[in-house]
C-alpha cells in the first residue's frame, strides 16, 4: 500500500523537465544542454535518485532513460525484477554488491555491469562511502514493469541469466587518436557481437588530459549524449558557440549535428558517451577544419 501512495509524487518528478532550455522548441537544435533534476528518494527510500534523461523530457527522443543513484553504506535496493527492460549500471564511486539471480558480483568506480531483463536483482552499497552510479534502462523504466514485494515471481522461475561485466575501461575496445585523449568502447552490441549484448545503444569512456581534444565529428542517424563524470569540458557545437559542461551535467547531440570536445582545464576530464542507436563506423564522420 505504501508503494501505491508514493507513485503519484514520484511520477511527477520523473516527468519534471531536466533541460536547461525548456521546452526545447527549436526545429533543428545543434545541442541540447541537460541539467539533472533535483534528487528525490527512490521508491523504497534506500537512496536518492536524480533524473538525467526521461522519455518525457528529451527531444529528439532516445530509447533509454538515464539516472544518477546514490545509496549510503549498508543500504540496498530491495529484490525486484524489471520485466522487459535491461538495467545498465556504471559505478562512479563507492562499492556495489550486485545480485543478479544466482550470481553476485562486486563493482567499484569505473566498472560497468549490465543486468538482463527479468532477473531477480538487488544493488547493495558495501563500501565506506556512498555508492554512486549511473543507471540506464532500455526500454524506458516504468512502475508497471517494476515487480517487487508480494508480486515477485517465485524464485524457481528465475531466468538464471548472468550479468555482463566490463571490469574497467581498458577491458573494452581502445581507440587512439593521438590527441591527448584515451577512448574506450565499454559496451557496444555492434562491435562486440560475441557478447550477445541485449541493448541497442552503446557506451564509450573517454579521459581527456589537460589540453586534450576529441576530433570534430558528427554521427548520422544516432543521438550522442555526453555526460561529464569528472573535471570540465568545452564543447563547440554546430552553431559555433563554445559550451562549458561541468561534472554532473550533460549535453545531447541530435543525429547529424557536429561537435568538438576539448579539456581546457588543469586536471583530467572523464566523460561517458551514450550513442543511440549504437555507434558503428559507417555513421561516424570526422569533420575537417
């Protein structure tokens, strides 16, 4: 009963705008600057959740939702199943103990874990500091598919599926553009077919050294979300304007829109790129100056 009373308030928060320019009415925007929502308690109250991307607040639409989760030490999400959607977890800080049916894994900062749809799952904060992670669902999360408490499918009917684990960025595909930037593809169903990845988007990690750049490029037919984990980056968009994106904020590029990313600071900048549909060589176009 308590869960039912919580749903209307949290649904309102889920649909609250998270764009710095609201609403995004431009017919053909070059860039969408995203300011995450204010934190609010998760349904079970074990932590805090911040909306970054939802189905209602992004134009053009993307096929996933993205949030930032904080769980204090000793707390955990209650056992539940997400029917019809996978959950991607990228740990930013702290240590997670992730239960996935009969498999339990631990993940620290920089590790990625993909939980297949329908598994009995729980994420526990076991470190000395808050567990902080990005959580993505595809298709979009909804309360209708979040099965918990008395509605849980009996344990004997579990999927017995194992999570996909990328233990650190170097476990992905390395790309070297010799521009003061380390880039790794973390997970990509097109480039990693042997892993049988059950999502349609891809995630890449980039570490920009001071003065480092990511060459000007555009992606045909795919959106590109740039989320800053550490430091600060400058993005030059197709309108010729330089946008400063600090840690904890993001920018989304519609298909075909050019961008050039640089780090003008004195410390490394770390970003994630979420490309939807997944990045592949034929959609990538380098922009020559």
